C-alpha cells in the first residue's frame, strides 16, 4: 500500500522566521562570475554522483549520522572541528557520517563523510526536471513542494536500501524530511538529536495542538534524544509521547585543552539582525564603568555578520574576537546576548547571563521568558551594568545538560 505523508512540517520550512536577516555581509561590490559559478556547481554535482556510485561498496548495517556541518568549533590553530559530531561520543567504527555544508569549509578537520546531503539534493533537483515538466500537463498536478518531496523521498529510499543502515540519527531533523519519509517506508528507525533550545514557540517541536491524524501520517522522527530531563519534560508538555524521548546528555564537542590566560571580560554574542545597534548602544552606556572596574568587553559576532560594522567602537577596552564562542563563554565573567541559543548554553559553563532588550524579543522567542522565569538569566537594557549574580533555582545544571553522555542508547535504542 502506498504511503502518503502529510507535508505540514515540510511546508513549515518555507515559512519566514521573525527578526532574522539572513542576507549576511553586504555584497554590493561583488559581481557574479558565471564561469566560477557553473564550474563550482558542476564540481559539486560530479562529487555527488560519484559518492552515490560508491555506496554499494560501503559496509552495511552501520548507523547513519546526518551532521549539521555549518556549526563548527574554532580551534586555536584556526582550523575547525565539528560541533555536533563529537568523535568521543560517536565511534567511527559504528557510523557512516553525512555532511550538509553547501560550500567547502576551510581547514575543516572531521571524520570522512560518505555523502554530502546538500550536494545530493542539488543533484536530485536536476534529475527531477523531467518530472516537473510532466507534472504541468497532469490533470491533478502536484505543487512544487509536493513534487520535490515525492521525488527526493523516492531517490533517498533507493540510497537507504543500498546502505541498509541500522538506524539514522539527524542533527536538525526537519531539514531532512524526505529522508525520514524514505526511512519510514523501509522501516529504518529515525532519531533526532537535540541541537539547541526547545521551546513552546518552536513550530517543529510544539505539536500539542496538531490533529492526531496529521501526526500519525507525518514526517516526525521516531524518537528524540535530548540534553537532559528538563528538555524531556518540555517535549512531553509539547505533545510528544514519553516513550519516544530519551535522555542522551550534552554530547556537543565543547571541551577544550586551551590553557591561555584571559583578562576579566564581559562577553557579547550577537545575531544577524537589528540587535547589532542595541549591542553597540549598551556597550557605550556602560563603558565608563567597565573602564573603572578594569574590565574588558569582547564582542563575538555572528559568522554571517560583517566585522567591519564594529570597527568604530573598538579600543584597548573593547575588542572583537574571532575565537570560538564556547571558548569565550567558558572564560568570560558575564555573558550578554539578545536571543542566541548561546544564552542557554552559557549555563553549561555556570556563567551569569543577561538578555539584552528582553521586552523586544520575548514574543518571538518564548524560551527567553523561560530563562527569566527560572532565574537562569536576567533582563538588561541600556545603562544597566551586568553585575555578577548566582542563579537560585530548584533545578541543577545537570537537569539541562546531563553528563556523561548515555552512549548505551547508541547500541540499544
């Protein structure tokens, strides 16, 4: 019997998100080099094609790990390592790794991947051109989303039948819905690894209000492995069945052997949005007190920001850093951000955390209210100095970020 999936979650991928401006640094002076563009595209498609041809010769019955390659750790020697693909947790002998970066990441050191899902999907889109043409002449033609989903599901099903994995683990499951659908058709278990804060406003995790018929026929993964018990309760309250949620622990690659000595500093982590101006305004409002206390300010810009936007404020006291965000979090005195996931992850390092202009962002990012309600963070506005404070909460940090990681789940669940 043919399985037809409800595309509720897939369609959510094309829903615009509030506040974020994904345009990145200004490119008004850059001109498209047609030759380079098509050369790079041809190179990616060729790599994708030949990587598929290798699949029949790869070892079967391994676990597929779909990595979120775009988020990396910056090492001291300027090389990069995976953030989510922690080799101390995910033994290479048990896994086949799959990357998803669209462009090559310079100086990226990671286990060898068998496929790049972004390049594969690019190839599948080219192969799907005849289907799109034929679809226009059908009486009951599919929408473009339905057509892409159906075609990619069929082709990924072929790949999965060739690879014969025991299970599939995804970082950011909703980016791989055709693959989840293909796995469900074949009977391969699918698992989501928590990759950030889960909150009531997260469309892909808050399913309580959805119709049961939709949920029985959708692209949700079979289970979700979370950082700690707090997040398990969040998912249960969001409508997930308790037996589908496992406490895996905080598995990210955040450990460091860096012995560098840091001067006391306040850390600002920014986002690719209008809160850049708010960050600068707040720094200017407290700079005299910062100087009086012999502190420094370090700004860690979002990777998609243009560092030149901050050049006018830099001094001996205010510095821009290209060091790894987790390294900066580990060594700062106080952390300030607007709505970054790092607000939560700063708790892992037991750092006093402040939310800049909380009232502006709390409606779009409900997890900010949870941080305030649980006394894990405090709001801060222009003119207020970020004093040190100790969180008073009934929950331990281990409830949010459980350690050590429960590796037994990899072998049993």
